[in-house]
């Protein structure tokens, strides 16, 4: 455990790539959006969204539990956004997005993606995926407030979104999706203690559904409460074994608590499911901790290969880590 707290190499500084690196004003635009079902509700599980530029994959991210995604540090140009289908009810859906900024100031662009139902799939065409969509007990007023909250969330107004979701909950306390959205908005605002409290209420409402457990675990990881995150993430994966994001966060939590064997298995599983490039960074750190420097170098090189359009400061950081690892390997 002491070794984990006093890691020598700078790879751990790469672990939080979710925090955008500084970029020039010309390369710092943001493209955001939300993946929805045909009925406008959010998918119950994270969806992988791929950003492509000139036929080259630039980034891959997973939506949060409200279906939102965001890509930062982008240049002007025409991009392709692809939301991955679930293989059963929904097709993989692609839309074009134009980042056509004028002037040098960073700008934010929005492009939503509505998943297409598979042909002749009546379940998908009805949109029976959201836990609340066909609940006859939800009053119309609560539904309206919920939709207003989604609109505010899409506009990146988390505070206003919370007000609408809480009004929906006040009208119908068992409104699962609204409670989940409140937790997501608090997490987005980095008000993590409040997010944790809301996720716990989500779990109380429907303990047999994965999003609450996974959201709670991810939030605890963001708070660096790695030991506390293990239980919720493992329970979430018992309920949803296809969540690459949950495996990724679980692998990080296990690494930070010293369970390197389990961490390796879960990080590899995350990559197998959705190929998130960030898994290479985590695996590189893990192998460095175990003294397997060749494997660490291999994963950092894979990250560079699979993320050709990552912001240059990040790529320089990875190259620097590779150079340090090579020097250590040669000095043995």
C-alpha cells in the first residue's frame, strides 16, 4: 500500500485525463450533446460515443447516466458522432456535427443523437427501455417538469435542471429517472457529497437496477474514496455486466487499493467491451507498479496510436512517461 501512495513515476499524473489539458484558443472548442431513445428518454446504461474526423477516430467516451457526452479541445471542422447500439433493440446511429467557430474565442457546440430502433423491433419502436416511460403512476405534471429539467441539462444549466427535477420528485417521490438526474447534476457540479446522498436514494428506490450503484461508485472514485467505491461498482456490474465505464472505474479503484490482479482483469474487460483509450493509461500505471515496464510502455504506445488527435499536451505527457520508463528499463 505504501508503494501505491508514493508512486515514483509520473504516470499517475496521467490518470485524470478526464480533466482537459490547456490548449490554444483555436483548438479549444467543445462539442457536447445527449444520446436519447426515440421517445426522448435516456438509455438506462452508458452509451459509447465515438468522434471521427476525416475518417480517423479521434476520441471515445461514454455517456453519463443521463445520456450526456462532451468532447473538448477540438479544432474547427466537420466531425462524425457515432452512438453505439445495444445489439438488440437499437441500431448504431451516426450524425454529422460541424464545429464552425468564428474568431479565436473558445465556443461550445451541441449535437444530440437519437438512437434508431432496429427494424421490426416492436419493443424498441415503443421505447420500452426507460424504467419510468410506461409507469402510469407518474402524473403528467411530474413528466413535464422532468422534460424541462432535461432541457436545462442539455443547455448545461445544472442548477436550473435540479430545480425542475426536484419539482418532479415533489409531485411523484418514486420518480426514479428524476432522482437519478438530480444525482447526475450534483456530480456534474462537483458537489459530490450531495450526489452521493442522491445516488443512495436512487438505490433505495430500485436496488435491482445498475445505474444507481454505478453512479455512486463512480462518484466515490472521483472523491478518491476508492475502498468505499468497490462495493457499489461490483454490485452495479452484477446487475449490468456490459458497462465498460463501470469496469474502468472499478479497475482504477482496485489498483488504488492494492488489488492489482483484479484491477488488471477489470481494466482489460473494460477495453474488451468498448476499447476506451483511457484504459491503456490505467493499465500502463498498473504494470509500472508491478515492475512490468515493457507492458507499461506497450500500453502507452497503444494510447498514442489509438488517440492520434488527442490534445498535444497530453501526448507530450505520455511520450515523456514512455521515455522515463525506457530509461529505467535500460538501467536494470
